[in-house]
C-alpha cells in the first residue's frame, strides 16, 4: 500500500547561530511526534490524577504514552455534571493539561448525546433543555479552549430522535428540531465558542443513513471539520472489504475522516444476533492466547489500510486496557497491565516502521535532503539542536543552537 | 375516523342581482369539485388525443373523469425527447389542456430521474449534462406554466447515486454533486422558472434514509412544496399499521404529503424476494374475482386512512387500467375497459360518501348555514346560479344571477 502521502522529502540548509552554513557534518534527524493522530481512550489518566503516585496507573499510562499522541477524555454530561451546576471541571482540566504537557493532543467526547445524559435535564421543557445544552457547550468549549481544541460535538444522531430504550432530554429536543436542525444549532454554538476547534460529527451507523445525514448537514452549512466513524467490532472484524467500502463512501465528501472509536477484541466474539452492543452483559469475558494473536493481526491490517488512505487523519482505539466498556477483552494491555501482542505490534508500527530516526550529511553549503514520516523533529549536530515540524516538500533553513 | 378537516360549515347570505336578500327560499348546493386531489395516471388521455374519436379510449377516459380531478402526465426525458432538440411538446400540451378543460389538475412527472433517461445525454461531460438538465427544466416548467403548475421535480434520489443497473447521465451527476446538492440545484431551477408551482420530491424509499434526506434538504433551503411518497404494493398491501407509521414519520416536517404512485393489484401478488419490482417480467398476470374483491377492500381502507390524515392532500393511483406497468392487474378497470369492484367502491367514496349534494332554506334575511366537503360548488335557486369555492368557516355573501 502506498503511504507516500504520510512522508516528506525536503531540502534543508543547516546554519549555526552566526548564520554560517554547517558544512560536511552529520546531522541527527530524530522524530519526536507524528502528524497522524494515533489515539486511544485516555480515561485511565483520570485515576492517575486522582490517586497521584499509584503504581498501577503510573505504569499503565506510561505504556499508553509509549505509543499514542492523541487521547479522548470523557465529557458525558450525566457524569461530568451529576448535580446541576457542579461540573467536574477541575479533574478534567488537570488530566487534559497533563496530557498536553506530554505532547498528546486531547479530544473531548461528547458535547451532545442522548446516552449517559444528565437525568436532571428531564424536569425542564424542551426550550430550556436546548438552552442548557448550548450553555454547556459554551462552558466546556470556551472553558477548555487552548487545552482541548477538538470535540466530538454530537454523537449518534442517526438513531437520536428514534432512540426508545429510555426517555432522555436529548432525544426529546432532537425529535422536535429534527436531526439536521439540532446538529446545526449545536455545531454553530461550538464553532462560535472556539472558531479554531476541530469539530466532529460521530456515529456508529456507517450506512447510507449517515451518508445522507452528512450530505444534508454540509449543504445546510454545518461547520463539520471531520467525519467521525465508530468501529466497535465486538462482533468480529469488519475485514478489508467492508473497511475499504466504508472509506470509499465517506471519502466522497472530501473531508478528513477520523476513526473515533475502534475496538477489536482478543477473546470470543459477541454473538451476531445482538443489535445494541450494550445488551451483551457478561461477568467474565476472558482474553485468550489465540484471541490475542488474532486481535494483533486484525488491528495491524486495519491500521495499515487506514494509514494508507489519504483522508484518514486519526485512529482512536476505544479501550487501552481489557475490561473497560462491556467488560470486553478489548485492550492493548490485559487487566493486570501486561502487554498483549497487539501492543507490541502497534508500538512497532508507530514508533519504528512508521517512525524516522536517521542521520544525513550536509554538503559544502550546509544542504542536506531529509526524508521521513510527517511530524515533529529534533535536528542536532555536535550538541546544537533545533525543533522543527517537517510535513511538506518546501525548502527550509534550520538554525541549530 | 375523523374527517372533519375535509369539511366546512359556513353561514352564507344569498342575494339577488339587485342586492336584495333571497328570503325563505330553497337553495340547491351541488359540489362540482373536491379540494382534495383524487388522482390517477392520465397516460391514457394521450392515445385519445392521437387517435381522436377512438371508442375504447373515449369510454376509458370518460370513466376516468367520472372519479378523478387530478392526473399525472409523463415527462420521462428518454421518451419526451428521444432525439435531442425534438421534444414531444405538442402532444403533451394538447393532453394537458384537454384535462385542464375538464377541471382536472395536471402534474408533470418527472423533471429529473436516472431511469427512462435520455441516452444521448451520455455522450456529454457532467458539466454539460447538468446544463442540459437545467435547460430542460426551464423549457418544460416555463413552457407549461399555467397549464401544468405541479411537478414531480426529482425522483428516487435515495438510490440515484448508487443506482448500478446501467450507466446513465443522471446517476453520474448525482454522484458528483451528492444527493442534496443535486436536489437543491434542480429545485432552485424549477422554482425560479415557476415560483407558483407545487414542487415535489418523490421516492419509493420510505425508510429513515428518505426522512434524513428531506430533513437535510429543508435545512439546506430546498423549496419543497410537498413530500411525495410512492406506494407500489405489487408485493401485497402495506396494511394499516405500516401506512400509519409512514404517515407519522413523514408528518414530522409539517409539509403536505402526496401519495404519488399508489398500486394495489387484483391478482396474485409478486413474490417477496423480488427487490426491484422491474425484475418481475411476466407475459400474463391475470386479474381474478377474489383478487378484485381484495383490491377494492384494500384501496378503500387505504383511502379512508389517507383522507383522514390532515397533511395528506393528494392520492394518485398509478395505473387506471390493468396491464400497464409490469403488465400487472393494477387498474380500476380491466384491459377491456370494464369496471372492477375497486372502481365502483372509489366512485362511491369520491362522488357520493365524500360528496355534497343537498339543499338549504334561507331565513327572512337570506341567510342559510351550508355544510359540506371542501371544494367547488354550484349554488342555485329558481334558475339563478353562482359558482363558489367553499373551503373555510368564514361568512360569505353570494349573489345568484
């Protein structure tokens, strides 16, 4: 598969602090970050923040940071603001800033969703619910701007107005405003609060329904930055054919595509007759050696296909460790924190095969041609360094200091 | 079922030509047309126009006119303009005017569709195809304005860009522009050419796909006057439950609903495994006595449900006589022109049960309270008459001359 769009080749002139070309020198070229967003649920950083020096979470999050440069933090309204007017801002801000300090881009998930919604909203009429929804968006998007500039703005709208498992405030307002009407109102507010934010529409429905919904939104002027596609594969790997078919259909809009919630499990797969994954409640769902080998192979194939697609900008695995959502063996690490084959496979892809660590030698005028994977770089020679973002073909002058 | 929204009660003062109240007189109240559009495919009027005094078509169209006040005429591009630049305008205009003279409202069907499309379009690039599509809309919508002011503007868009039975010009441009983008371009043109026209979006897909498509279009400002729903039931009657469920879902937009293409057959039903009805090609598809009884019952139930729904403004039966589309026994009359039980049933509904023919007596000041089904009326006494549209509760002064 062609992944040349993930790479750059660039002519760089290296100079010293006095402006003289650094001629005939070996320059170390060390990648420090990817342009591509290799993401994972970062929920485990929250207990670390709460518990301080807890060994289990320290080790867990360190192995997380050894692969990922992008994390999703939970802003489920029903958990974030259990009691009206008392949001969990402090913990979330601390966690987000911790990740930011580790060079990890953070996404908030989600601003509007009918599930894990705040029950206390249901005592209000629809007009008030919508008003409070917009105020919440202002509070979170404005309040976290600069720390979190990427949001799953509205989640699972295809099913939202017909969701009938239980009454909730968001289904009520979606019924009243219609899907596109609600999306537009919600996105417009988020965009107004942080015009630089990356704003995602996100859904598990990858059918023609979602295509038509996106089409309608874009024609109605909804400021969608990227299309979010969930791919929880508890019932078995989609396989190359379905994955490529989904990519082809959602590419037609020309927007960036984010795989926002990816799951592949390393145990028995969930029976096919389950329609809502949440209906599969089990006490034990063991990871198995054969399952772990299969999971690693499937994740590898999937990441290779997605990395090769020019419009895909991000892949987020939903669970870092086993036993999170649905108690599934869905992680890169087992419950005890030990690493599965999938962990080692992905780390090798992200930090070795798709990672650049090389050196070049400058000519008599200080020029060298540098090639590598797009991202952040440390360039150095004789104890002098520079940090540069290397993502395109343009010529560059770099001063090592 | 409540059908009071189809009726009016009105206080009318009757006066003579000199302005004196007509006191203590019996006034004949005779309905001459319905506000509701009872429609049918009017294709059989075209051979009548071509053949002149042909007995078969004369009798056929006369029995048509005994029930219907609304007809659909074919503007399939591939038939209407078999050779580029040579449209069948003369025949269509003659037929439409004939119907108009008979007090029948005419709808043109369709302005844009991927099926029965003009093959000669395929030699052009997409930009030219779209240009010719818009020119055709201008030619037909402007050219027939005043005679045809109602159009199925664009047909079956849910499947349009993924239609893969054969290559065609419209699927090509729909793929390129997207569903909502093409709909908007096409509707904007039709609206520009006749701002007073009733413009329909029409589809056989009644799933959530079509709901989301309409939602997107309305939010994108597409000037849709009414939602068109096809209901070809060659594979069996939907039944009350499905019909009410469809009505409920498509009512949420608050727009008028037209059942644009209704079929119920009076023979064996088509097997359920057929996905595209066009794939069922049979030489003979007989009407049967039991089938005819069943058809009449099903049509009756359906019309009663639709007539009772406040947003439904029109029902069009697709085939007037058996052996038209798919050679199906789908008509109100058999191939020989004889009337089926469904014909008699519907004529009784439309021209008797839901029809007003009564008289009232005025008081000493010429006032009388008139009730009836909304529509056009002839009011008369002692050889003096007036024609009035009676559709609301407001008071009215009528001068009989």
